[in-house]
C-alpha cells in the first residue's frame, strides 16, 4: 500500500511536466470477452449480476465498450432485446474473503438498491461487509456508437499493491419480440409487466426500474405464439477492454455522476416521468418539451477529461454549464433510422461525448471543488407520457491533489474469446 501512495505522489508531481518517456505514444492492449450465456424468450426480463473476467493485475483502463450478441456472434437489435443498461464495476475483496458468486452475488448486489450504481456520493458504495465499489461505468442502448476513449495521459486505475478486487457485470435486457407495446416495455410501464419480485414498487408509480425486475415478463400480443420453443435465444454481452500499463505516466481520473433529479444537495431518484402527450406534428411547440434542470455542487476539482450523458428514447438534449455560465459539455442523443442493429428507428443508438479539458466545441474543462454545476435535460412529450426516463451525466475528472477512490455511478462465469 505504501508503494501505491508513493506512486500517487509521483503522479501529482508529474502533472505539470512529464518526463521525455511519458511524451511517447502510449502502448495500448485490447482484450474482448463474452459474458455467461443469457437464455431469453419473448417478453422475458433479465437483470442479473455476473462475476466476470478482466485484464490481469493492475492497469489503467483507457476505453471500454460492449454490445449484446447472439451465440453465433451476430449483434442483437434493440428491437429484439432492448438493452436497458449494462454496468461494469470493480469492488474490493476483504482480507481472508473470497469472490462472491451465484446466489450470494445476486443478493449482495441487489441489496444495495435499484438505483445505487448511478448516483455519485461522498462515501463509497458498500455491497457487503468489507466490500466497496472502487469504480464503475454504465451504458444503455447507445453503447454501440458511444466513444468511451479516455485521452492520454489519463486513465482509470484498477487494482493496486496488495489489493484484491472483483469485477462484476450487471446486464438488464428486455425481450420485446411480439410485445403488445414495444416502447412501453422499454419504458418499464407497470401495467405491462407481471412476475418477478415487484415488492418494492412504490404507490402511484406508473413505470420504471421497479416494475421490470429480473424474471418479470412484458405483455405480448394475443396473436403471438409465445410458446414456440424455437423462439428461445442465448445471448451474451460482448465487451472490449482497452488498457495500458499502470506506471508513472498515467494520470488517474475519478468518476463522478450527475443526476438531473437531484435537488439542493439531496440525492435524486435517477429516473423520472415525462407527463403529458403531444402529436408528432406538434413536436416543436414549447409545451411539448419537458425541461429538467438542477444545480449540483461538484465533489471534486480538477480537469474534466471525459463526460457523456445517459438518455432514453424521446430525449432531445443534455447540457452542462459551469457556475459562471461557461459551456462544459453538450451531450445530445443520436437516433437510428432503419432496422439493422445499431440503426434501430426510434431508439437512442448513440450519445455524443465530450472531452472538455481538450477545449473542443468551445467547452472549458477546468472545474472547482464545490463549484455549482448547472445540468439540463430535455425530453419530448410526443407519444407521451414516458415513464422511467433518465438524465444522468457520467464524468471523469483528473483531481487536483491526487487520486481518491472512485465513487459509485449510481453473475457465474465468463469466457474470454479474443486477445
């Protein structure tokens, strides 16, 4: 542990001026993995946790992306299985402890709450005794067209001297083949779902994560033959990990999530509902746009090197400004226009990211600890109301003063398929 902190001190000293060796192009390594197979039928919901593989030892992640694929490797369209989200995170294993697997893993992770992984807070997220989330990242249906590259010389530090950790993957997919209301299934409308553990559904809750838990089902059309055994599919989350050696040239970044539902320093609900209904021809009318805005004090100060929103279908825009009104990040959604995987009409298939510290698009990436950041998200009321939508901004900050354990972003095996 002493060695690790000594390295941190050295990193801080090198921020202002790195050595000649550190000016060289970083050497990146890439590994691609497949999650355990997920069996799914029309209407099924999967929201399980998996113990998965990762690059060995200590390293710094500089890119990470994923997508759902069939057994033969073909991509799964969002119109077949909607990828509500995947989350990959690293948590500590206590001295004398072992990895959590199987039912023990499911119970430990679910016990932390449905929205815990999206919310940034002042304290690390504890998933079980002696186990704390060190870092994590998450995406949804936008994953195929999302640029997740952390620019040089920054990286997300994993592992450390004498530290044992476990990587856990959460996959939330909803099979909408034959659905009575496909977009209603993706919005987890409560009146469309049955089964699963729905004991935590709040009163007067029209839709959201609580209504589409693991092993629940979304309603299918009466004319759809859901009993056809040939419709069962096995899918995997294929994820590609790009990383570099953890040395004195890496400047560590810290994760911080901003939630548009947070108010006055109080954690938000992460998801919310867009009330009202508008017709497509009224799209541009002001009353057909839902605008949410919040001001959040930054937990950290330093260079903001990466930022991207997580938005659902019917989202229009998201923007982050500094306390003085300067633009920090504009992160709008990108929609598909066809039928192929990655171009599904009506679905968010990508979201524009920002590298504010690089000064692109007029943005300024330096933020202060305690600075009041203004975050705004817009959704349309066309085809509304819309349930369980999200307005979250995931950021990576190179902190002034050195590295601090990442805050949280708030199942049983793995096959590595390519090095």
